C-alpha cells in the first residue's frame, strides 16, 4: 500500500526550536575524557585540549545547546573542584559511572570554552542532591557576575575577567532517582528554594529548568506543575528506548534479529504518547504554554559492548539508531508547541552517541548523519503535513506505522521534507499532494541514509559503511510527489520553488 498525505505549504505550525537538536555531555565513561578532552599535551591533535577531529565533526552539526556536567554526575559534582590550575584540582570518585577517579581537568572554564568553539549555548545542570544552595548560588555568581564580588574575583584570578552569559540552568537532575531519591512534593519545595538563588546578574537572564518526571510518572509532573509553575521556565522529561523485557536484560546494539528491531522502534515511538500526556497536565496548570518541556535525555540504551566497562555505557550505533533518531525528532517537531529543547544522550562514546573514538581514531555514527541531514529543520517553520493513509509495518501480531514524516520551510522559502521508512524488509511508497506550494519550476534534490543489514554500522576500519547518499527515487507530477523510500531508511528532500 502507498502512504498518502497532503503537504499544506501555506499552513505553518510554529517554529521548530533549534534547541530540539541539542546534545548532552556527562562526565561518564569516555564522553568528556578521550572523547572530547585530551588535554594540550596529548599526541592527538587538539586545540586547547579539545581534540580537533571531534571538534570539526561537531561544528558541522550546528549544535545549538550542550548540557553538562550530568546526568547523575551533576548531583555529585562540586564545581569548585573543577577550577584553578589543573594540577591542583581535587580528584573525586565517579561513583555512578564505573567508580573511576575523576581528575576534574575538564571544569567550568573548559566547558565554556568548548561551547564557545562549537558556537552553542551552554546548559549547566546544578547540584541539588548533594550540593548546597550556597554552592549553586556561587556558581551562578562565578559564571555571570560582572563587577566586584567574591566569585567574580575568583573567576578573574583563574584567568577570566569577563563574565560569561548563561541562559539555561537546571536545578538538579533526576531527583526522583540518582539525584536524591526524593518524592515530588519534597523536590518541588527544594526546587522553589534553590531556584530563588539562581540570580539574574546584570542583563544575564537565566531560563530556570526544573527536574521533571521519569518516563510516565504523571504524578511527578502533576505535583511539580501544581506547586512550582510560577518559578520555572521549563521542566524536563527523560525517556530512553531500552529494548529487552527488563532493565537487567537489555539487548545489544548489533547482532539482533527482527524482533528486536521492531521492539526498539515501537518503544521509540512511545515518546509521542508520553509527551502528549505530560502536555495535558502542563496545559492544566499553564494553559498559555509559557513553560517549556525539555526532553533533556533521550536515545537508545543497550547492553554495553562486550569487554567494555559496564559503567561506561559504550555502545555501537546502527541504522536502527538512525531510525530511532529520525522518528523521535519528528515527534518533537509535532509537539513544538511545548517541546522547546531536547538533548540526545550522549555526545561522544556514550549511549546513542553521534561520534565514537578509539585512541586517535574517530567515526561518525548513523545517528550523526541523521542530525546532519536534519539540521535544516533547526528554527524553520513546521509545515502542516499529515498522512491521511499510512501503510503499517507488521511484526507478529503487532504493527506500527511504517512511515514517519515531517516538513518545514526556512526563511528563504526552501521546503525540507524528512521521511523515515521503519520497515527493514521492503521499500515504502509515499504519495504527497503538494498544496500551497509553487511546483511549476520546483527543483527537488534528495539524500538518503540506509543500511545493507538491520545492524549496519560504521567501524574504525570501515567508517563509511553507513553514510548518506544522493537520492533520486521520487517524481513530481501534477502537484503530486511520489517517493519510493528504501527499506530501513532516513531520507531528506529539499524543494526549491
Ligand atoms: O545518560 C545516562 C544517565 O541516564 C544519566 O546520568 C541519568 O540522568 C540518566 O539516568
């Protein structure tokens, strides 16, 4: 069956906030150390300690915002341990992630430098679980106070006279779990208290982010919105796609059969229901949609690669992950009335990473290529596009929609249509009627990403096995666009009128 739909080129559904294409980097495994930070004395070519190969690849993604330092690590992190001369910095044990020694060589100054190099907004996550109000308040003062103050003086002593601008600040992470095992009422009160001291200095205006629910904890959302809405600008949601019957029996990133392919994509699509239901609660307390929903941890979470430290969460990344990324980003687009930021977990070498490294080698994962192809949607206006009939992908007695689509128009009037075919077995035909689009002299070009097996992935010996290729299997006739999507593919079409 052919999936049918109408693209209404003259019906705009709000801006797709570029921050939906945000990332997350935690002091976890080899995300920061080795993955990005190698230090100035490393043999790996670097700029002020950040490895050049990774930096160049990341710059190409136009990353809008980067979250740091955690994750669970955030609620154990004491920022003053990460400033001053590196050789004098205190070490700590990273209890959450492998029990390794953290030398604190990557701290506030290094993170702000990285954001500067990437041209992205920093999103700093403060410590509520084991930190004090004073500690959080002083971090904000250290970062943003201009003038004479104890923290501004300390910052200057550490080589930075000018304050930085900080927009996004999170007050705790997963405080229902690793961030203190709190109950929602208790955290709501703590949130109100801590955020009071997250001050706006000078013209720096902070967007305060409350820790939101885990997955489908609708009660957490209800309590937080009831008790703390006026004190927050956004609230978070965490949802990972974890194939397997239970947490202790997660499946692997590669070497799987079709049952796990199906299960993974089915679970990824669950994001839509979660956002829809959390939004309903938010609508009750914030009908004007002032408060944003930030999905600041999402992505696939598999069993770690055999032989690697279980606490380092290192996993391969295949064409299946590319489809999870494409379909999830489409879900975020569709909820752009509330979802104002999302942060894929995590940037390098951890979970659904866009880059993997091994010594001085690096590779771009299939997920990287999706974010590269989709970056054209950043800050573009979403166009009305819905499928009126969708073919389904069936496995056993279950089925999911075979195709996921989204479209946007940018400031120059260029239209981008992204399409995912979730079926690993067959091509999928899509027919879109282009209404409100000038098609007479339209020029369409395409790119697609697919694999030759369900777990096709890149390795350090074969870095381009899964890479985007030119796509021409489409036809525009009498205002109707027919597309034949390859099996298990993510495709981007560009239409210039
Ligand atoms: O991303 C890995 C971990 O997942 C984070 O530290 C935590 O917030 C979540 O449970």
